[in-house]
C-alpha cells in the first residue's frame, strides 16, 4: 500500500498522475499486461478468492531466490495472513516403499469427497539433487492430481533444510488463505526433515509397514515419539495378521513414552491405502485429536510455540551462517580443530579464540 | 610463565631483583606463601602427580567466574591436556529415587577394590537453586567419600546448562590428568542435562526401576535411545519378578530403535546396588563396550566428534547470547512476538527485521 501511494506521489511530482497514464493507454493492453504480471494486491485478492493460478504464482515467488521476488512474496504473505490459520495441518512421514503417495491419494480423495479442499506439500531438502524426490512424480496420485479441490505442490528445491522449511511454511499460509482446510505435508522418514515438518504441523502421522523391523525401515530414532498416530499401511490380505501383531507391539512401545504436552495418547491404526480401508477411521482419529487439543487449548498454544520456534530458529541459523561463512573464521576453524585433535587445546579455548577474531 | 618473567622484570626495573626479595625474606614465610597460592606450573605438576588438593584447587579455578581465575584455569587445563584422555567416561542418569547415589557408591567401591581410581562428577544446572541437588549430600556415599582412590565433586553451580557443562567437561580433563581412570558423571533424568552429559561421555547408563511406568518415572523422551545400557535397579526381594518382566519389555523397546553408530546393541541388566548384585556384570558390560568401540575405532571417532560438537556448541551459544542480550533486540523481540501472535507478521519476516537492527 505504502509503495503504491509512494509511486503515485512520484508520478504526481513529475506532473503525470496515475489516472492520466491509465487513460492514455488502451484498456485491453493494460488487461493483458495485468494478466502477465499481476500486482501484489491482485495476487492477494485472487488467492483469497481461491484462484489456483494466483496461488501457484505466489508460491513460485516464495520459492524464488531473487531478492525482488522475495520482497513481493513477503508482501503477499502479509496480505494473506489474516485469511490463513484456519486449517488442519497434518505431517506425514514414512520411509520410501511404505506407500505414502497411495496413502495421500486415498486420504485426499476421501476428504475432497466430503467437500473439503486439500493441499499436499512436501519437505525434501534432497529433492534438487535426487531425481526420485517425493511428490516429484505426480502420476503416483493420478486421481488427486485431477481433482479440482486438491492442490499438489512438490517440495521446494534447496540444499539447506532451513531454506526448504521456510518456503514450505510460507506456502502453508498461502494455501490456507486460498481456502484449503486440510494441508498435508509429506516428508521422508530419514534425516532431520521430520523435525522440521513436525514443527509446522498440528498432527504428525507416521506410516509403517508390518513385518519389517524398524531397523529395516530405516526410521530415525525419535520419530516414533513425535507421532500422534502410527498407521500400519498395507494391512490387507496375507499381511493383515502381521499388521495386527505390529499394532500390539507399537501400542506397547508408545506406552513407554511419557505423556505428551498435548495430553493426547498416540494411537496405532491399521489401514490399506490401496483398498481404501481404514482411511475414514484415520480421519475420525485426526478430527478427535483436533477436538481434544482445541478443548484443552493446546492447539492454539502449540501454533504459537511453533511460531516462536521458527522466529528463533531463523535468527540462530542466520547468526551461525554469518559467522561461519567468514573466510578468516573458516581458515582459523580448520586450524583449531586440528589443535583439538592433537590435544593442544580444548574446545572451549578454541571457541573463545575464534570468537575473539 | 610470561606473567612470572614480567613480574621479575618489573622488580628489576625498580632496582630490586626477585632473588634479593627472596633472600631478604625468611624461607619459611615464602614456603607458607607458596603453599597458600601455588603457581600454575606447580598446580599442573601436582595434579599430574595425583595430588588431590591441587586437583580440587584447580577445579575451583575452573568453576570461578573471576576472569583472572579463568585465565589461570585455561593455562592449567592446557598443561594437563597431554596427560588426559586415558579414561573411561561413564554418564549415569535416572530420576530421583532410582538409587543413583547408592549405585554410584557400590559401583565406585567395586572399581576401587580392583585397584582403579574413580572420580565422580555431576551436571545439575539447578543445583545452585535447589538445595536437594545431586551429590550435594555426600553422606549418601559414605564409603566412597572416605576412599582415597575416589574423588567426589558435586555439580558446579550455575543457572545456564552451557556454563555448568563447560566446567564439568574441563574438570574431566583435570581428573584424568590426576590419574583417575574411570570418570562417572551423574545427572538427573529430567530436562536437557542428559543431552549435555551424553555428549561428554563414552558410555551412557540409564538407571530404572521395575514396576513404575516410564510416565511415573518422568524420564524425558529420547533418553532411552541415548542409553548404551539400561540397569534396572532395586532388582531384589519382592521386586525381582517385576524387574525381570521390565527387562524383557525394555529389551523389546530397545530393539525398536535402529542400530547405533557405535554398532553396539544396548543391553538391559538387573542390579541391586543395595545388595551389590549385578555390579560386576555391569562393569564387564562396560568393559566389553569399550573393547568393542576401540576395535571398530568408534571410541576415538566419537571423542573427536564430541570435541567438535563442544567447539561449535560453545560458539553458537555465545553468538545467540550476544545477540539476544542486546537491550534493543530484547525490546524489539517482544513486539515482534506480539505481532506474530496477532497475525500481523510471520516468524520469518520478524526474524529478518530483528537481524536488520
């Protein structure tokens, strides 16, 4: 807004008002130009009206590394903020092979058939490197991708988790402003990305398979304790008995953890995304979690804490990267690490020295 | 050293040499003075000779907040470094009531009776506040405290975990230089202090009780996965059967985690510190862990990684505290948090703004 009035003021000083320019140009030309490059205000109102093209365009701005785009993206997000937040954000993790895409397809179709609008996002910091990135291949969600009440967006690219997480988190706001009531955020069950996803969702779902041990499934330590529910997928046919056994075992494991701050006891469920079994039950479970946490005020409290976390996290990341990217620090750090290894200094003395440079 | 020659130079300039002063003063007076305030070099060689008084004095310097003491402490640590590192560092955690003191007493007595020198330290950031701090009451280790091959030092005081951890980590070096081959570091099973202790030890032991659920035992999530062994204490009398059941359950839980980097499969054991049962078996287990990790080179690798961790951690802590302690940042942070809460800005935009101040 400030920018716009500033710009008109500038035109006035030059003796040509904004309206004069508009009058001097043919209407159709303006419209064409607008279509090609909508203004920030236009994008905001189009997003709020549920326009998918505008939403996609804004996300592209969020994902851009061009500082000019970043400025516009920030303005759009600011404009969308008061229309955001009214959604359920669900994090979904599980190792490759667990059937995440099939599950999201089945879950998404179930929700849209109940009149809900569903957005599917992803956090995968490796996506720019590996070609087999999650959500990269939309063909694995062939029904959902054609569904007009569903919006699917692959992981933003980037090698730093912080950057990818920021982009996804801002994309959530845009999707919410565009009227998507359920946001699913997919990630893979390896590495740090679940922690990032966990801190941007209301409900965290871990998909597992029966039979294979956790070691084989490569689930990172600590993921299980993040889960608000574990869904044992592919619980059908010959697999059903093993899935039932796994359910008992996971239930026991979950009881080893102390009560969560949400006062929610994580549940284990069976499902078969392929046969669309257990999907409705899972949605009911999530709905009861939302009701539970809205009643005890954890829901709002948790979102506030997440905001605080991201504020502090962003600052910390920047402080660190600003410090360690200095050439003199890079050089000195190498030497200090060598001195520590040779038993000639301690980590604390080395840190003090580096901070004094 | 530099300090000493500087001081003699000063005396020479004033026309009075150090030797003249010495000659002018009675020998006994000088000796008394030396005894009261030993030099850095004297402290270093006394420590290396296993002098407990010198060790205690040096630890007091490490724990001091006086910058002059800090300088001397750093010099002493540097002098001790090449005599350190030849020990087994064992972290011990468990909630109050699990019998940590009794366990450490039994374990320490077992080791000293086998000719080993044992140091017992603690990390408890709350110790300066709460009177019931761990190790504060040495009477709970009445035999070990009288044992000349044991050295017991309560947690350094301090409200910041970083500060307490640094002091303890430097104290480890001093104890090692003084010939202590086994260092036990006790902490309580609540809060962040286990993570700090975990990153300064070779072996991490979790003490548990049978019967009471983990919820009741208040064990923080994530502690179990840090453990290289779980010892179920008070496994005697009527408690034995419950302890055996708990052992089976914990073994199952431990198998839910993927393999550790050390390639060590954590074990569950029973013990009764009171009846001194299972203590020898536990030491054998730790010895086999050390052998295992020295064979696969994890032991050295892990210590190097710990050093690197503490170097980076110390720098990060300082960068953060330097940033957030600025009055203008404190003020602006409050406002930005409010703006986030009111939905008027995003965590990322707020972070950018704060970093631009």
